[in-house]
């Protein structure tokens, strides 16, 4: 199953990043959805969502690893945790400008013991 965490954007912000209020409005709906679906795991491809969930302190058993020099601008932090007792992983979005070896390192961190 695939879904967005945030099902909408505030009026007039369709071209911009999702704002904190949009995440807050969607949170309860999303939590109900995952409790109905009961996924084996949740993969997050959004840095904004990762930052929001970390700020709200809803992630448990959080472990992260910085993938150095994932692009010319900065490092990238991948994360694995629990969200409502479901395995939760934050990985680079497919459009994020990362090299293959950096993506492999990120996925290995999340899914290999």
C-alpha cells in the first residue's frame, strides 16, 4: 500500500513545502489509517515529515546514521524507529540527488542487520 502522510496542502501553498499545520491536521487521520492497514513497515521519503515527527517526539527506539557527502551540498541522515509500534524508516526520496552507493548505504542501514 502506498499513501502520503499529508493528504492535502493549505490553500495557496500547492507549490511550496508542506507546512507544520498541514501535518498536524493530517496526523490523526494517518494514525487511524495505519492502525486499519497494519503495515509491516512504513517508509518515509520526506525530510519535512521526518523533522515533524522527531519534533513531536512520536518516534520510539530511534536510531539514525549520517550518510556523508550524499550530494555536493550536505550530508543526509537516514533513520529507523517505531511509529505506533510499526517499523518506520526515513530514506532519501527517489528524486533526491544522491549517488547509487549512498542510496545503497542508506537502505543497508535500514534493512540489513
